[in-house]
C-alpha cells in the first residue's frame, strides 16, 4: 500500500508539472495574407503591412481575385506587387514575414495553413527550403502546407518565393495564404523541473530508508 501511495504521489506531481512542461501555445505574429492586425480583410489596393516584397523594396497590396485564381476564403485575400491584376514584370518575387520565438522550444514549433500562388513557388524558413512547393498552375487551388523544422530561437523569417512567367495575356503575379497558424511549446520554467526532480529524489530516498529499516 505504501508503494502504491508513493506511485500515486509521483503521478500527481507529474500531472501538476506537465502543463508547465509540454503545453503548446500559439505563435504570435503570424497572419494570413491581405488582413490587418485583427484579422479583418483589407480593401483592394490597401497595403498588407505583414508581408513585404524583396526585403521591403516593394509593398504588397491586397488585390481582387483574377478570373483564373482560386477563390480566397473569408479570412484572407490575394496580395501582389501592384494594386491591379493586369501585368507584373516577369521575375521572382520574395514575400517575407517575421515572428519571434522567444521563450519557446524551436524543436516543437510548427506552422500550418493553405496557399495558392501565381505562378510556381517555394516556401523557405530562415533561408532553408521547407519542402513546400507549388507548380506553374499553383494559382488554381488552395492547398495545405506544413512546416515542422528550421525554427530558431528569437527572430524567424518566413519567405515565399513566387515566380512570374511570361504570358501572352494579362500577366499578374500574386500570393494567397489563409488559415495560417503557428504553435510551439514554451521552454519549461526551471521551478517545474526542479519540483519534479526534488519530489522524485525525496520519494526515492524515503523508499530506500524504509527498505533498510
């Protein structure tokens, strides 16, 4: 019976410490495209302050959906380097946004969402390719993406490189990200580990003393 009580005490201590050790929280500073700070969709032509193009050389504008593009959900909008859907120069556009992981364990971090691009595209995190890509017809459908590695403590930079290819017709380029969410586990507070270790040590010592008695 004494052994069972010690076991139950350990379980209770572990359950108390576990929320401090393993819970995941939302990563602040991640947004879908074409929204303001509270998630409200911008009007066409307004600048999306969360995403910059080519390191801030170009602003990103919320733009109306071109006929061939996927329909954006209610919580996001297409963005692009110009406020119209006529013609953009043929080249690669680098869309970037940043967020902070202070107080979080980078190994537990994830980002998920849906995306569409005109034309093909690749997602990078802190300069490293994440394995997420779109083909030349990436604008036709919203598809899920997931990032599970490449996170670092402190500042992180999420980059989407979008290629715009030549076309005989109107040739806009754009990016759509929706339902973007990030989660990570906080770094355990020292007192949580200390409490667990001290409790286990004390119970183990008492069990040893009882055995020697």
